[in-house]
């Protein structure tokens, strides 16, 4: 086991996949760092992407498998989708997930429907990596968490890891999967470390994790909100409030049984979600509990979401926008005291 950052775990998963399968290729903007700009020497690797995630991979695998692309999201995803149905396993990075709208047709109306449209005779084993999340002052156009949009897309799998261990195992599993996968990386977690096995491993999609076990209330959260929830659970344990934290890890497929079992056991549910104040992941989980675990609920479901507004740039406003620890704690106390 090695203490590995979230960034290092994602890089390790891509390296694992590329070493085991020559058909795995990376494509995106500045994966190598660019042949110009900050590094004009075409024989030397630069910073490896905006957050340095792919650094070192071009040096090991070369131009044919680590492909720096022009700034055109529709071309990157179009190339990934086309190469996937013709035998490769592309991992395409579009940097900030806010930019996925530029190539939404290629994702929503093309790649996600290939298997269906071709009667099951075509597979599309492609992974689309995107950066999500507020909290680092990246402003409205670089801070969204739109995993709920892709969760609603039939034919698409969506992965939202909360720690380095899960990130490595889930990404390798995603690359091996024969369907298109959206892989969400919260920018505030890139430097967070966890113990990660030295050897490669996978984690199945659609299986939730339980980072905190408890008996009084279930908290369902994703990405960095899991870390917020874990901290709140530890704090409230000292007061005798037992919080169970459920991390779905993937929103599609979703571990409905795991979530419902936890809600049935605790009788209370708080959902923490950074995606949206309306029609988001939190509302999906609340509807799941209301329709399939209503008789178990001892209090109304509490949702902890951002306001229905873009992410502010000002630090004080951004921190208020985030569904953070104070709001999670207040929601837990509300359901426990109801």
C-alpha cells in the first residue's frame, strides 16, 4: 500500500490500462502539455494537463497513444466515439466538465445510443474524463458538477469517486467497460491522499461504499461531499448521533438496494449533492426513498444542495454556495430531532 493522491491514482489507473492493453489510447487538450507554449521543446514532456494528471504518460507511451488535440471538444469526443466503435479503447479528457456542452450531441445523441441503434452489434468502450466541483475559485464557467445530466442519459455510465482508492479502481474498471463512461474528477480533491494498493485492481460499477457506519441517519453523498459528510459524522459521533455515510460511487448504474437498505435501517435520510438545486441527483435519491422506502422514514428527507445559481467567483460567496459541513450538520440535526 502507498499513500497516493487522487491525481496520482487516476494517472496510475491510466498507466495500468495502457500497459495491459495496447488499444487503450489517451486523447485531449494538453495531455502532454503541448508542443509549444510553456514548453517549446518538442522532445520534452511539459506539465501534463491543466492539473498535471497525465504527466509522464507521454514519456512512457509516446505520440501514438497520448494524443494532444486542438481546442475543439466536439472533435475530441467525435474521434473518441469513432475510434471506440472501430476497436480502440479511448480515454478522452475535456478538462472542465462545464465544456461538455460543446460536444453534447456526440455524447447524448451519438455515443450513448450506438449499442441500441446498431442492435447490440456495436460497443463503444470509451471513457470521458471531466473535472467537476466548486471550492477553488475557478468561477462559474469552470466549477459545475453536471453529472446529473449524464446520469439521465440512457446508455451512459457515470462514475463520481470520492477518494484516491476508489478513483484508481473505478477508472480501470471504466476503461475495461464496453459502454461509454463519464468519469468525474472533483478538482478540490486532486491533492487528497489515501492508502492505495501498489498493484492494479478494479472496483465494480454500481456498488456503493459505506465510509461511515451508523444507526440514526443515512447520509448519501458524492465526490467531495462524501469527505464533508465523513467529517460531520465523526463530529456528531462524540454527541451520540450515529451517522451512516453512503457513497454510491456511480450514479449510473446506481446501487439502489444498498441505499434503500441503509434508509430502512436508520429511518432517516439526508442527501448531499453539488450538482443542482433542481432536477439533480439529490432529488433522484429523495424520490427513490419516497417511492420505495416511505414506510421506513421517521422524518422528511432533507436535501443539502447549492442554490439555483451559478458558482460565484468571490471566495466568501463560493463557500456559501457549496453544500458544506455546516449545512450537512444542520440537516442531520433536523431529521434526528424531527
